[in-house]
C-alpha cells in the first residue's frame, strides 16, 4: 500500500517504513509525530483511489528523525564574456528527515 502526498509544495510517494527528505519543517522537533492530510492518491493492493483534489479521510503519520539536514552546496556562477562581469553565489538547501510510520486511508 502506498500513497502520493503533498508536503510543503512537493509530491512524494509514501510507503510505510520509508525515509524521506522534505523541505525544512519549522517547529519540528526530533521524535515528534507529524501528520500530512494532503493525500492525492492511494493504492490499496491494486485498487487505486484518486482524490479530487484530495482523498477524504486519508492521512500520513510520520516521525521526525532529524529536524535540520543541510543538502549539498550548489554553486551559481554568472559570467558575460568580454564584459568583466562575474558573479559567484552559492546556497545549501535545508531539509527535514522524516520516517513514515503509517498510511491511513
């Protein structure tokens, strides 16, 4: 059994026991249970239920494993040749690691 859930604007395939890195969830503490109710699709042993836009009564229960994980550094380099223009910028995305405990549908 799996479900497609929307978490902070991104869609994830959620199965019980799976670990996900989602965009940083503020106010999340390690070991805290978090519920997501924007379930878009549920598959129960081949029976697919698609929401319009969400499935009624379906939710995902997760446990926060690590509230702040930093992603890989991304370098943004802009240059215009022969114009003496160079800009170097970089950033690291922040994620929250969650483990899916239960898919309720």
